[in-house]
């Protein structure tokens, strides 16, 4: 939320500078702030709408990998198949750790809180 607020402040300050100093040199700085703030705010809103969908798809893939690994424990898979499954498990656990880290930072607004309910695959 802080990132969106900062972009909105850049946008408002840029528009204000551009209006107050219409015929002077600071007008360029105002336009730069307006453009940066506007693009940043629109991009943040776009990510706010699309990123949770992507994260929810990754959560479903994580749960599917967990189910596959649970089923593989009691089966007679070959060593090669178990190694491939363990590689997928390691990749999913790495994704989970990275996503949980970003959920604790400024990027929390773009990551659904359902990620905190997941535990690494053991």
C-alpha cells in the first residue's frame, strides 16, 4: 500500500509543480514526476488486480505437488521417478519460502494471505 501511496503522491506533486511553474524550468521536473507517478500507480493497480490470480494458481500447484509427493511415499516408484518428484518438491519449497518472505515486506498487498497457511513439503 505504501508503494501505491508514494506513486500517488508523485503524481499529485508532479501535477501541482507542472501547473504552478507552467512557463519555467521546474515544469520539466513536474512532468517527470507526473509521468513516473502515473505509470507507477497504474502499474501497481494492474498488479493488484492480476497478481493474486497468479499466486492462487501457484498455491494450487504447490498443493498438487504435495499430494503427488504424499502418494509417491507409499508407492513403488523407481529411484529416478522419486528423484524427479524430490526436485519438484525442492522447487516448490523454494517458491514458498520466497513468497512468504515477500509477503512480510512492502509487497504484502499483492500477495494473498492464504500463502501463510502453507507449510513446506517434508
